[in-house]
């Protein structure tokens, strides 16, 4: 990794000052070294920030100019000149030459040790290298997920985003098949094709086009079979870490092109089925059932998770969360959206755990109700979907998924339609009793509920209320008279209990 000269100059505590060559501050530094040799050029390879006190600086102006030009010819990024020892100030001929050739020349005052500059730049290079490795470690799994989800186009998009460059894919005939972020102009495309055709036997290479852009290309191939070329167009050659990302993307593209015959055949069958459905043809559902069998557990059972969403945006958030969760769990994705309801089929034994672990964007979580079916055999898919939908209807927005099996004993109170009926019934049946309690300070309503919940068992109901059973009998008789009902009828008792539950919930 490299550090721009401008970054070095921007460090205030180093107190260094640019005196010449300001046009070259965009040059980048790979390492910092010090030298007092009169002929140091053989030890330089380019990209260095050279620090010197000018101890052996030539005496004549012409030789001093040549001395600085020699650094530039070696590719040195910048020169730092220490003042206060051999020279009280930087010789003016060096400043003039720096301006002339565009090599940054800055003054290092005596209080600033060369070691401080070395340490600062070295630390920054290490920091950039770590950031690059971290970026690569995050980009590689994103590209892998892109392959699973969307194929070659998504890989190209992820690579271009990670590198901050233009990425192209050309087929063996040189025709553009993918590009990101935008399709190249004809001039660039001709340049790329010319670079690839210059040496067709070379599987990879780096070139610079006349405009100064860097073209890095790699052949996409598996064994002797070639699928085309992957090309990166950027302002500078790729660094080592970026080359690793390029190689990873190349491998993923090769895998995508080299899909197993079994996968291609399955895709063809699905395509044919989809086409038949769109054309309204009668199709054999057996292939669809065979496809769905991938999601069953070891006992051949499935579970369905349903999400009732208040908006299309919330439904999109659910789909994204399910997509990510199924990928992490290693399950094939079987997802269906019907308006604002999202259904996903899961292995029967894992459905409940999947629902508990599902993480949905907090901005939409309170707009979503989740319901889970019980475990069903695969042919019972429709029944599983219905029960998951009913469970979702009974769930709280933003709450945990409600399992259909947990609705026993409270399902009638959970659905809006039946709840409205029960609320009306509660108001109609119980008003005489509640008004009597309010006007006379009695507790007939509580006595009736205890009696009904105890299934007519006097002793149990009396204990629950903390009264004698004879007291309870008097209260129930009074309640029966006020309501004008026969509590010996099981149907009457059931309606009254439902009304009481609806009123108190």
C-alpha cells in the first residue's frame, strides 16, 4: 500500500514544509529511507520518500540539480531535506529544480527527527494494508453470496464496488457480456480488445492505455475450456489485496459458467414449467413436488412461516431477512408473496428455530406479524400455509412468531372478526349483571366467571373466590335471575364464559 505525499505533508506535528515541486504531491510513497550517499541511485527502486541532510551534496549548482534529477529518474516519490546540520536552509537550485521537474521537496527542521517521519509513514502503510485486508475479507463472502443469489452479474457488481473501478466481462469472441457501473464507450472497448488480442496466449496481464488508465485482465477458464476475460479498468494498477479479490471473482465466475449438467437440467425443467404456467397450459405438478422435496427434514416434513405485513415495504424487508437467513442456514429458498403476506417453506424440524433467529430490519419490525405452522407432511403444504396464516393473524405486531399449535384455547379471541362478535355478545349478555354490581357493590360477575371457569364445580370455584360454597350458590342464583338464563345448559355456560373472556381481555 502507498501513502500520498500530500498526506505526509498534512501531519502537523512533524512540522515539515513543502518548498518546491508542489505539482507532484499526488505521488505515493511505498517506504521511507535515509541516505547521505553521493550516488544513492543504485539502491533505489521507485516509490521512496528519501530523507537527507545533504552531507555529501555536490558543491556546484549544476551537480546539485543533477543530484535531484537523479532521484526523479529513479522514481522517487519525494525528497525531505533536513536543515540545521549540513545546511542552514535548502539550496535554492534544488528548490528551482524541484519546481521544474515536479518532484516534491520539503524541509525537515532540526527538531524533527527523521525517525519520526519513518515511523509515521510506516504506521500509515500498515494501517492501509490492514484496511485493505479487512475490505477484502468482507468483499469475498459478499461476492460468494452474490454468486448464490444472482449469478455472474452480481459478482461483477460486487467486484466493481469493492475496487472502485469499472469491471467488464467479455466472451471468447470479444463481445461484452457484463459491465459495471456503466457500459464502456467504444474507444475504451476497442482499447480493451486490442490489449486482449495483443497476446492471446497470456492468461493475465496489466497494461496502461494512452489516457493513463490501467487495464488488468484475467482469463476465465476451467481446464482447457475458456469462457472469456475479466477486465478491470482503473486509474492505477491493482494492489496485491485487490489482485486477490480479482482472482476470487474470477474463480466464482468460472464456477458460475461451469455449472454441473445436473443443475442446468433442473433449471431447464423449471424454466419449462414456468413457461407452461404463463401460457395457461395444463402441467404435471410432479416436478414441482420433487423440487420442493429439497426442503423437507429427515422425516419428510415441512413447516411454513407466514408474515402478515402492513405495507409493501415491510414485506420487502421480510423477504430480504428470509433470503439472508436461509442462505446462512444452508437451506434452498422456497418463498411466495401474496400481496402483503410472505410465506416461506422450511424443514419441519428446524422451522421454529428459524423463526426465533429471524432478524428483520427494526424500522419495519412493528409492522409485521409472524405465524408458524405445525410440522406437516409435504403433501399437506396447503394446510400448513393456511395454519401459518391463521397464526400470523393472531400474532402481535413486532412480537415473536405465534405457533399454530399454541392457539388452542385463545384462537377465537385472537381474530378480529370473531372478536367483534364476542364483544357484541359480551355487551348484550352481561350488561344487567355489571350494572347490578356497579349499583349495589356486589361481585356477581366475578362469581359467575369463577363458577364457569371451574366447569360448574362449586367447591373449586368457592376456593378460587375465597368464599363459602353456600355464599357462592346464592350469588350464582342471583346472577341467573338477573340474566334470565338457565345455567344448567352447557351451551349457555359456554356463551357466557366467552363473553366474560372477551370483556376482560
